[in-house]
């Protein structure tokens, strides 16, 4: 059995995350292989660069998994803001396995801690950066035409997650968060 781990903030779950999770699911070839989706910054929410809570992000991921008839364990990991000790901290939550990532720094950090990793090359990465997706959602946060919002966000967020955001009125809050969504 191999445990594959995908780590991210998922603020929100966008098409870059979808590609990464699909890549991890393709690696789960044995019937007893498992996928763990680890949501970082689990204690964050209602902030410009972390607008959605852990439970909301978990809901986004669950809705996507259900729409694809896929399963994964979804866990939350709180920040410690200490990169040298991050892997040992995170391992307490996601366990030991193979990290599936598209981030070279995270790949290196986990390899240096003895983890097997699978570095996935993302195409079109610029369009699927979380800050850019949040900035687009911010621009739409006071548009009350759900079809227009879905049309624009659908370029960077899976349709089922766009529907989740609309159905849970989770976009409007961006308009109430001070000076805007922060880059990074």
C-alpha cells in the first residue's frame, strides 16, 4: 500500500489543484493505495489571502471528489511558520507516504526529510495561481449574475466548485475584506 499526499491551501480549489489531484489519483494504481489531501493553513479563514475556512475548503474538495466518483481522506494542518520543521509537523497529520506536488521548494523540503516525492509539471501555471484566482473572484464578488460569475470563474475553477462557491454564497465575502486579495 502506498499513501499519496497532496498538500495545498486550496484557497479555493482551482484547476491547478484539480490537475495535481488527478495526477495523484493516477498514481493510486493498487486497490489498497490511498490519497490524502492535506489542507494547509487550517486555522485560517475570513482573511484576504485565506478567505475560506478549513470546513469550506474541505466542502469544495469533497464536492469535486463526489462529482468524479473518487475518494480521498481530507485533513487539515495548521501553520507553524517554520519551514525547517514543517515536514515533521505535517507528518503528524498526513502520515508517511509519497508527496505529490508541483512546487519545487516543497518537493525539495520533503525530499530532504526522507520522503519519496513525485514532482508534477503544471502547464498554464500562471493562470492557476491561487492569488490570481482569488483576485478574479474578488472582481466578481459584487456581481449578482450567477451565470456571469460561473462563466468567468469557470476558466480557472472546476464547474462543481464554482457551483459550490455560488450555492454557499462564498464569493461575496471577498468584497468585505479590506484592501483586496493579497498576492502570494
